[in-house]
């Protein structure tokens, strides 16, 4: 992420809270459905079943990052268009 100007070195995964959901236009999970258990069952959720980047070579992680960016861009356009 740092390569594209985003520093997430101090960030850690966070549990989704009701306050987060209440303030969101859309909720997207990534890999949440892998084990068939998703904490976001209380709200309509988009599941982006993506591979876990942990332990992957950097080129694979870059492809995953770019896929997330493509999906975010598409979702943002939907939100802007009022869908």
C-alpha cells in the first residue's frame, strides 16, 4: 500500500461494530465467508471473496491490492450514481 501512497503500517484489523454499520453507505467484507461464518449478518453486505495476502509473494499481493482498488472504484461509482 505504501507503494501507492497509503501508509497502513500502524493499522490493525478491527471488529465491525454497529456504529460502523450505522454510519456506512455500504458494508464490504473480504474473505468473511471463507469459513461460512460472517459477523455482518445483521446488515446487507457485499462479500468480496479475496485471497488472504499473508505469506504471498509481493507480486501476488500487488495484484490483490490492485483488484481491491478496481472494486472500490466501481463501488464508489455506484454510490455516486445513487444506486
